[in-house]
C-alpha cells in the first residue's frame, strides 16, 4: 500500500540500482575465488592425468563466468549455484557409481595395469637359494651408482647397472671388507639416502649371462643374488616363466592368466562390461532375491506407516495440551541419539539369555526376539519405529498447528462427528504437508542399513540360503554382504547393485509422488 | 612423452591456480626425506619412542600417522596406487590381501630370517617371497578362575562338568564362557574344533567338512543343547562374567590380560582343554610391518625392516607395550620370565596359522553362520548342515 503512494520512478531506481563500486568489488572477489578454486581443480585433474574431468571443469568455469559477467539472464544467476551443487553432489556421484559398476574395481584389481606389471616384476625377483651374502659399499662415478662387493670368500668385485661384476683391488677395512676403489667416490649413509630411489632400481649382473642372476642391495650394506622367475615381454604383453616356458596372457578382465587358469597377482582395474550386472541378477539367486525384495518393501512400508501413525497419534494427543513443549523435548530424545549406538543397545536389550527385556521385564523368559525369523522381523520393525516416530511426531505437530481451527469448527457447526472432522478435514490437511516426507521416509527405510545391520546383522541366519540372506536382510545389507566379504571388497559389484536399487527406488518414488500430487489437489 | 608434457602443463596451470588463489599454496611435490609409517593409535604409542631413537641413530626422520584400526588396511590399499600411501604399514598380517592388491614390496632378510619364529615368518610370505616382517604372535587360551576351579581341566567335558557343578551350587552363572554371540566366532572356537583333528585346508584343498569336522559339528549341537556353549554370549558378556567371577573358564587372548588382572579375579592361563581327544590348537595371529610398493624412501624403509625390526631391543620394547609374545626368538627368550607370557607362548607352540589363502575369505562367513545355527539348534541335522556348509564354501571359492 505504501509503495503505491510513492512515485513510480523512484521505485524503479530503488529496485534497479546502478552497480556500486562496493557491489562490483564483492562480485569480483567472489567470482575470482570461484575461478581460482576452479583453476586449482583443473590443475589437480591435469596432475593426475584426468583430462576428461579437467575439460569438464574448464567448461564449467567458462559457463559460470559467462553467466555472471553478461548483462541480464537474472534467472540463470539465481539458479546456477544450486545447479552446480546438484551436479557435484548428486549427478556426479550417480555417474561415478554407474561407471564403477562396469569395472572390476575391488580387491585384487586395485591398481593400474602399469603398476600391476611393475609389481609382478618386483615380486617375481627372488633370492637365489643358498646364494652367498655380499657385503657392499655404494660407490658413485659420474652420476652413476656402483656396488663394491666383498664375497664371503674374501674376493672383491665392482659392478654397476648393466655392467657385470669384475674383480678389483680395493682399500679395505681391518676385517677385510672392501671400502674404496680409486676413481670412485664411496657414499656415506646420509648420501645414500639422497639416492635411495636410484639404489632401489640398481641391479648388477653377476656375469655376462643374465640367467645367473644379479646383485641388489636394499639397505646399502649387504647385497643378495636375485633372479627373476617371470619375465615380462612388452611386445606381446605377456609374462613368461623362463624355467618352464609357461606363458601368462592378459585375459581382458584385469589379470594375467596361464593356460591352466592360474592368475598372477596383483591384477588391475579395468572395464568388464555387464559382468557385474549379470552377477547381481544371477539366475541362481533370483527367487531368493525376490523374497528379500518383498521383505524390504514390507519393512519400508510398515516402518513408515507405523512410524507416521504413532507420530500422528501422539501429535494429536499432545497438541494443545499443557506442557506440549516438554513432551516435545522428551520425545525428540530417541531421535537425538545416534542410531548406531541405540541399535547396539537394543540388540543387547533383546538378547535372548542376557537381555534386559527377557531377564527383567519378562522375569526370566526366553523369548527369541532376534533369533526367531518372524519375531526378528517384528523386532526390527518395532525398533525402527522407536527410532523414527519422534520425527513424524514433530512434523505432524507442526502440520496440526497450521491447520486453521475455523475449518474444524465450521465442520462441527455443520454437524460433523469428531471422527468425520478428523478423517475429512484434519487428516487430509496434515497429509498435504507430510506426504512428500512419507515418500522420502519410504526411500530412507528402503535403504535403512544402520538399523538392520546393527540390530541383527541381517540375521537370524538361514544356512540354506545360497546368497547368505538372513531373515531380516534387506537389499542394501545383502548387497553389503555380497560385495564386502571380510577383506575382499568388490566395488564393481556393489556399484551394480547400488544402480539397480537406485532405479527401483526412483521408479517407485516417481509413482508415489504422482499419487501425492492428487492429495495436494485437496486445496 | 605425452604424459610428461601433460604433467608440465598441469604444473603450469597449478602455478597459475596458486597465483590466483594467492593465499592458498598448491601442494609441494613429495620430496621429504621423512619415513612415513601408518598404524593404529595403539601401535603408534608402542612403536614411536623406539623408532624415533633408532631413526636418530641412523640419521633419518620418521613420522607416525595414526589411522583407524578398522579402516587402515583398506585406506592403505587405496592410498598406495594413488601415490599417497606411507613407506611402511604396521597391522595385522594380511599378506595375501596386500600382495593381491599390489601395494607391498618384497623384503629380503638374508640370514636374519633365522632370528624369527618360522611360523610367524611364513605368515608374511607368499609363494616363498617374504613381504611382512612379523613382530608379535598371539593366540587364545583358557583363563581359569582359580577360586572356582583350582585344577586345570583335562578335557572339555571335565571343564563343563566342573562348570555345571558350580552353576548348580549357585556360585557361577555360566559353566563356560566363550564370546561367540550373536554372529558366531569361529576364531575362538577353532581350538575346540582342531581337537577333533579338523583342519581348514590341506594345501589348497578344503578339508573343513571332512569326518573330523563333522564330528565337531555333532559335538557343537550337543554343547548348544546342553548350554555348555551359549550362543547368546557376546565377547563383552563373556569377559564381564569372568571378571565378576561368575564363570570359571573363559576363552580369549592376551589382549584381555590387563583387564582381567585389574579385575582382581585370581586366574591361571591353561591350554584349551581337548574336546575331541587331540591337541586343541588355537589359531595363531601375527602382527607385521610391510613396506609399500610405492615407498618414496625405499632404503630407509628396508633398513627399518632389516635392521630396526631385527633388533632384540626393539622386540622387547614392543613386548613391554603389548605384552604379546615377540616373533623374534632372542626376544622370546628374554621375555619368557613373565609367567603369563610363558603360558601363552607354550600354548602358542601348538597353534596353527590362519591359512594364507585368498579362499579363506569365503570360509569365514558360512563357517561362523553354520556354527551359530548348530549351536542354536536351528539346523535339524548338524552333520548335514556342516556338509552343506562345505558345499557353499566350495561354490563361493569357485565363483571367486
């Protein structure tokens, strides 16, 4: 009202002020920071040879600068920060997971092919059995390293990289260890530290026949005779065992294997197509997977329904009572306690022999709360309700307090019974506000790893299951069991499962949001 | 060439980025001459004072980085290929896993290999190549409450009989405590299982489900039914019961020794009583130091392994901290005056190493699950359940 009384011209100038020096400075600083950070990212991507990511980052920087330096396009200026965060924290993660799901990433396929080859070469170099130990000194001449070796028999040799050992006459210690040779500089320990990476690479052939082995010194004071039991043939990309002629070839799935199927360790990280999806949806387990899926749905639906029901009930009961705030504070407690801890506590409380529930509350009964397959299912749902109801209580309380009391009053005046007022007026209005949260709650419960994992670990065990699915295993805990077996982790398989679950939840959520839209049309 | 060119471009851009950031510096290339060691806080406290002294003597710098016990092995495996790993890694023996992931380098001990317990050293080997240098050997044993049970039990049945009498007399709550619940603990039960002559593998062949294993399964069903072994007893409950004098026997390792001492319960450390007639041989666990395959200080790292780790003073110093039998034989002789260590060491002489096969990962899950199902009486026929377990493990190993 006030605005309309002032002059239109001044309104216009107030809404669209000329760029002040201050504003411009702030803008330059902010965009400068973003650009600096972006360039930093680009440099890091380049350093780790991630050209694709570097290109994306450069493109992103250009787009951001264009958006903020051009005139107009106000909507884009507001939307860009949100879109950037969406891309970085959501879209990127999903794309990355999808990419991983097409690789063999995981235990045994942890490094790049080059590193794997290097490791295999290093691991194949073994000490020649019963070979002598040499006392050595590290010598330097013209930037090259040499080993001055004293054999156990008291003979002295000198050799370098690709320069076989030859006898020399050195200066020696009282105990007969060679220390110096004229023309060479004997390195002290501190100097050896400066060249330790070169020393680690130094291999000195014993003689002109490479099959006789060579000297290596890891510590700069003793050397052993080593020989390689595998030789890498770079032109064919194969490893050959020189003693047997056995050949190991790249099997296309990240390992060198021989004709008997024996693999060389380590393997490397590589793309393997749909193999993970084939494994995830393997025919042998389909019936059982379906069972787990049905239980996951049951768990998610009943957990959300009961949680919401209890929360709503308490909210209605407490709404308007004296001391609502006190109840509200008390009821937030289960929610404020970390699920991981209270889950452990619940698993202890429900222990069949030693648990508080059986021992104290039930006077020494032995109810198998978490051991009987059906009771365990009920137990995990009840505990998940215990975790979740305060949330819906708070949400419903807020929603109830925003329902205009006039509506209920009007309905009563029109002769509606209290139950009708609730089901026809209050509940629909509360649902309008809470239905998106119900969908979100469903998606959360569908992947409620914490509750299940901490409380029962998916148990009680079903030893007849071919996929180790316990009675309370939901999809996500089953995936965890399948993909992370003790020390063996299979990120590729886990990602494939994650993508499948993601698709399932996305489809269901789209469907459910459609349904909730019809609720919102109540208004 | 191209890669190095890209690196140069990258550096140039990094410089530009650093200039743009002005205050924020781009990370300097790794040229520190500092030996970096990753381990859990427990071993940082034990190793650091000893290692610092040694480093000063050799003339290098050494830095310990504290890692989370449960995460550190996987972090190490992830960090090494990225060039962000340490030079050395101290943790539980995991040779097959670390070699399979290409993150550790071989070590040649030369004649110093003779200084180590052969079993412990073997756990650090794969295909005859040494990777991990062991420093501590641990195994489980039976702690006996000498007030409740003054004499060691000759057999497991004797122990249960004694325990049941105490429970009947009201002076104990449980006849025997072993923390298997709620998910199974085949590590603790291995002593009882091996007393039937059961082994896990013969070479690479699975033997867990042979006749000896099946005998153990049948016995396990009896123990579960009679309450000799309670499947609801967790590690915490078992330890608490023993510390409060509510059970005469407890199977656990040296890691609970200090806690039990502090509780004031009079105890003795006995071998696990045989249940199947043969020697009850528990698992031997080993702790080891590994050198990263991408160590930036390979000389210093290998000196750490071949010099520092082979010194008797180091092994004795570590023992002072963890009270666990050293893997170094001269140190074993020096610390064996401690009666508890002596008892554990004597039992450890019979211990068997956990098979260093990748296939072992497929064994733990079905093994523990089946044991629990049998203990709880959920398997209608325990012997058949044990045979089925063998089938499951074989399938899992074949599937890789």
